[in-house]
């Protein structure tokens, strides 16, 4: 017997289900990473099985690729499909301008590349991810293994120069070993609390040697679908103000 979903998972499933209805036959779809995106992949798999939906998916992580194959979605790469119609992904936070923090699932680099290769990015989430100002969720920054301690110190100095003060920066762990991304890099999680100027911070972080990418998605998301535990959804877009 299938276990009943928790209220949080009901909300995630509702958002994923609604987003899956946006997909039309023949679409080239970026498939996000994380628990909410996994619900989306399963919903699309149901449509492939039940409706014969013909789509091509470009996953943003090895985990998503494996799940997509398991549910019958044709999986390709950006090399094979350099331009996508739509990417659907989750988020760790989103603000009123639909700027995001992503990377809690460790796939921020591929997620950002796939999103930027798409005509449109739609985020699926629950209401808890809505914030007035980004920063309560730790900001992930992907860094090269080589010289990561130096990158750590440079990030710390840059944050101090930008007025953040002495903030905790932790290398992400997987049990007792460092977490390693699909690209073989480390992730540093920045406990910032409040990000007053997200575009400026994103720019300054990416100027640091050793930083591969940061988890601030600025001006990329076009629409957010919010799910609720009762199965209903609401939507926000830039036209909503």
C-alpha cells in the first residue's frame, strides 16, 4: 500500500501536477532536481504512460536523469538539445520579483545552465518558500576542489566588504565526507540571513577565483506555481506585480 503523503508533500505534488499540465506533445523540457521536481517527473511519466505523451527531457542532475528514464521519459543532453521550450524546477526561496535561491539539492550549476537554455522557467514550490527578501535559506556557492580553502577565504572577505560582516560559511557534507556535485566540485553554504541586493551579490561572488556558480537565480524565473496541502494551487508571474 502506498503511504499517504504528508501535508508538505501534498503541496509539492499539487504544484507539480499543475505544472505537468503545461507540457504539450513534442516539447523539449528541462527537468529540475529536488523533491518537488521529482513529483513533476513522476507526473510526466504518468502522462507518457497513460496518454502517450511524446516529450524530450533534459535533466539537471544524474538523479533526475535516472528517475526520468525509470518513468519512461526520453532523456537527452543539452548537447543534443541546446534550446528548450520550458524548464520546470523547484526553489529553496523566491521573492516578490521571482528571484530565487536554489541549490539545496546540490545541482545549482546544471539547473542554471538548463534554465538559461530555455524559453521559459517555471518554478514549482509550496508557500513556505515565499519570502519578502532572500537569504534566510543558506546560499549555496559551487567551488572548485582545487584551492577551495582559498576560495572560502576570498568569499569571506568579499562578504565582509559588502557589509555582511562575519558570516558562517560551511563546506557541505554528505555524512562524514564532503558533498561532491555531478561536476566534481564542492559546495559552500553561506548563512547570510538577509540579502539586500541579490543581483550585486551574485555578480561579486562569481568574480572570485574558484567560484564556479552561485545559487542566486536573478531574472530567470517567469512564473511560480504554489501548491497547498489541500491540493489547490496559485500562480505568480511578473505581470502580477
